[in-house]
């Protein structure tokens, strides 16, 4: 099968694969699974120009255009891309031998991110790799860097990382261990189209990432204008009224739900930790359930209630807010502070509660050091400025529409990631061949 004949629908997710114990004709069983007979299992060290190299041991400094850019484990995304979100530099004289070049791949060698990888792209600019990274440079006559990168996205690689990294009791893989990584190696003529089609899908995923980031930035800018009254929607000219949370509703306290009491089916509930990890500005459907006996002590919440986290790790994140807009009867667990304000739009309020101006107030009102708390009494002191209810609803409608567009893009991205995993499973094991056997 040639590359041009392939469709995304040809690739199924790994979970959809049905394998047989029987070895198909033309394949052989290896330590990483079934591969075509004309492929070889080769150790990474046998495909390198030189042995693995450790990065420079130097502290990061504030980014400067006059200094080289540093790439650390934290600068590598889960998708194996360089992130410039927290860009830094390195100030040391002998940095030149640690500059990444075309064809270089670096691996994380320690910590929870062990096994994470990044293939250098010249479009990322000049990068110096840090000491907790290990560099390899494949011999392109034996192993294409893009093909190696594709293999590093497979289940076989991640299983190998889990096995090797836990042998010593501490998560970590050194250069010698990376050098014995087993890799299925077809001919260069077959590696090239495999690498190309995987790269095409990666580029599509990256374009979706960029579009999502752009849409999120637009929403953030829109919120900054609409939630502060700097920009008014057509038809709204009235003044906004200053108030505080204690005057616009009634505060309640969640109670009585522990994580170990959750069940697979039962009555819907919301835990305070989920406000940090799962939910955004508003909640339509919940993910957790409790048995009937717990509902006798838990706090029932109503459609339109605002839910605040009552505890957290830092003052900056305390009091994160979500509005419940679902129709089911839902129960709130402990460390959730509930504000019931039926005369105001809850989606507007939740966005306002997570706006930077309100976050600063919550941060100042927080109590504690190791664990930070904020009470209903302190939340009631937060000062806000509110438009009439009609304008609140109009602003909410705009923000909800923006979220729907972002959610649709995120679902599309998730689907593409699933397709990529199915693609890797098929192409990197030779179950789908991009070249006719006679051409290999």
C-alpha cells in the first residue's frame, strides 16, 4: 500500500485491535511483538553516530536575546514539542558543544517525566540542552530521526520505559540504558514514508493546538473587556452597581463526602478537588457518584449555585469557582463553599470570580501557609461590580458560545490523537506497509 492510498479511517485505536496468538504469514515474533520478517530489531546504540551525551550542568537564568535558550525537561510537552511558555536562558562559556543540531533527539533521564523526548527542529531556534536530558544523534543511513521519533510514541516504547525506569527503585534511565533500547528497523526506503505520514498527523494536531490557543486568547481578551465594562454590548448603556458577595446571595457549606465513598452508580456529586482538575467556569454534567446513605449528610446544591474551593495549596489558586448549571440534583462535598444567588446569572458570576481582579482579592483574604483556606465569611467581603441581569445573560451567552467552539476543537484534537495512536500501532509494527514488499 502506498502512502497516497491511506485514509485516516484505515487506522483504528489500539483498544480496537484484536490480536491472535497465531503468527501471521510474513511476520515474526520479537521482544517487542510481531514485526515483518524483513525488519530487524536493533539496539539504539547500533544506529547512532556517537554514544548518548549528557546535557550541560548549569542553572537557568532569565531569558535574554543575548544568551542561548535553555531546554529543560519542563520545556518539553507531552507531545514531544518545545514549549516557550516559561522560556529561559543559560549563561556559561562552553555552551556551544551542547547546542542541539538537526537530527538530535533528547530524552528525559530522571523523575516523573523520565522517557519524555524531543526531536530538535530548527524552527525552535538555537537550543542548549540541560543536564537532566540525554542527547542521541541517529545515523541517517540506518535510522531516520523522524522514524525514531514516531517509534517513541508507541505503546512498546512506553512499556519499555516503565520497565527500565523502575528497576533501581528510583525513576530514571541513564545513557547506557537508553543505548540498549530495542527498535524495529525497516529499510530506509520504508522508514521515510512512515515518518512522513506520522509527521503529517503531528502537524495537524499542532495546528489544532495553535488554533485552540488562539481561541482561548480571544476569549481571555473578550472577558477582560466584557467583565469589567470596558466594552459594552450593543443596547446596554446603564450603569453597573458595586456590591460584595455577601449582599447578593446566601453562603452554604458542603459536607460529608469522602473520595473513598464514591461508587460507580448512584447520586451525582462534586468534590472540591474536581473544581481544580476537572471543571472550568461552569458544570453541566458531573463525573462522580455517591450512594444514597451519603446524601443524608451531604449538601444538596441547586441549578445556578456557585461552588468555591475552600482549601488549596497557594493563595493564588484558592477559591476557584464553578457554576452548576445542570438539571440533576447534585451534592457538594466538604471544602466546597456554595453561594446561592438566584437573582444573578451564575455563568457571568463564575467568570467574574475567576477573573484576575477577583483572584487578587481572594488571594489577600486567604488564610494559612502549608494549606491555604478561605471561608464564606472572607468570600462575602469580595467587592464586585455588576451590570443588570439582562446584560449579565448576554455576556454569558457570548462566553458559552466561545467555550463551545473551543470544546469542539479540543474534541477534534482528542480524536486525532487517538487516530495517531492507532496509526503508530499499525505502521510501527508493519501491520500496514507503505511500500510493496518487492520495493522494500
